[in-house]
C-alpha cells in the first residue's frame, strides 16, 4: 500500500545524517531538533503554535483535555472514521455524538452537524478523511454561533489547503480551535515510529497544551494540572524535519497518481456502473492519503480477494462504522440513522497509493480491476 523503503532511499543521506546527529549529541528526549522541527512545521502551517507529541491519538486527547470539558459534555464526531477520533472522547468520560458523512467526500458537513446539536454539545471533531478538507467555512460559522470548540483531526490531510469564500487560504489543521495530526509511518508526513503534533493559533491555549503534554508542568517538578507524558523523541523529529521539506512534493506525487487512477478507471466505467471514483471538493486541495473507491453491487469483498490473488494489496478503511463498534454502543448518542456511514463502510476499497508510484505499476493494478469485471 505504501513504499516507505523507496521513499527513504531518495532522502537517505539527509535522514541518516539527522539520526547520527541525535546519537552524537545524545539528546534523545526533547533535544534541540524537536524544537527546530516544531518551528519549521509552524512556518509550514502558516505560523500557528506547534506542540509535538507521542502520537496522533495523544494529540486528540490532549486537545480535549486542554479545553477543560467535563464528563457528560457532548462532542460531535463522524461515524465513519478511524477509532481514535471517538476513542479519546469516551476515554475522558465525554459523550461521543455520531453524525453521518457525505457519501461522495467521506467527510462531515454542517448539515450533518446541525442534526446533532443539543444543550450538552461543547465541541466538534471534523475529520479531514483520506486527504482533503471538510467544508470548513460553514462548520466554523455554525460553531461560532453556538460557542463550540472545533478540533480538526488532520491525521490524513496534512499539507491540504482550504479556500474560503473571500479567497483566503488556510492549511487543514489551522482553521479550528485546535488541530491534531499523526506522524504514523504511512502518513503523508510520517516518521519511522510513532509521533504526532497539536496546532493552535491561541498562545494561551498553546501554553496549556504544551503543559499538559509534559506532565502538567511549566517548571520541572511543579505540576499545575493533571497532564500526561507525550513526547516526540529526537530521532523521529530529525526524520520528520527532513521529510517536511519534501511534503509538498509528496502531495503532488500522490495527486498525480490519483488523477491517473481516476482517468483510467472512469474511461472503463464512465457511467459508474461498477464503482465510484473519489470526488474532490472544489474548496480543498487533495493530498490523497488514500485513494478510495466505492464498489457497487456488493462486489467489494470479491474484488479485494481477486486483487489479492494477483498479489495486489488493497485495504478497507473502515469495515465497521463506529456506532456499530461494541466499545461505543453503551456511551454513544447517534444523531441520525447514519445510513451513509454504513454505505461507506460496506463499499469502500482503497488501492495502493504513495510517493513512489509509477504508471507501470498503476497500469497493472488498473488492468487487474478491469479484468475482475471482464471475467
């Protein structure tokens, strides 16, 4: 699904030098490279405050902790997403309120969110799924009217850009109250272990986030609040600092690969009798963390098996919507029937996409998909 070895070989000298520098300096935790990477990432994201942390799930948890929500407060979250987006809500004793997603973009819309509002609603977690932004302008306007926090889950869309109606642009992860991302190895900006980061434009909130991520302390051994231990280690920071320089290049490569898939697959199935190719939101660029088809006629599992027989990997993200997960049934309020989330869960199939894709490899994958329908 992703060629991390091929990507590494292109930047090997830079990465190896960065790792060796950390080893030589022996500043393995909170070393100077962590601060340097945070500064460089802040510049890339448009000047927001950046707190690196141990992983993307921690980023979401710390964000909620920083907002001082109370047990029983409700947080709106899409039902079709990775578990971490909702897991942290339940972990903190808050109530996840599941909302449906748009079947074409996989993302929540303000119309979905409106159905979930209650007097207990305190925050919204829009997830920029598979590499493009939710339609954030109306979501932000709704949140402002109802005094709601907005926590962007940007784990899959770092580098994507959203355009507002007045023409100004913003990176995903910088538009809400807080943004969160993951540096899991397969992410568009991924390290060689676990890692994450938290973004905000609010300086006081950034100080609180930083404090919570560091055992609740501003000064060592003086703990102002209950926090946690969530740090990005120096070796991972060194790797990410190198890869950050290439992030836009990576996004472009993924977009070109996705466009090639779409062109060829639409030529075969222009009327979408067999599958639906990804839809791109006009207001957002797309960095294609995943290239996800919706397979029609209950053929998804058969196609996946056929691809596997030919040695071609594919993935189902995500096979069971969150409202049907055992862990969430006792604690979740569903705002609606969540039919679109179910349709997505039972029809999606992601094809391999990464920065090292070649058209020759894609042609093999495309031919195999077509062969499945021509057999």
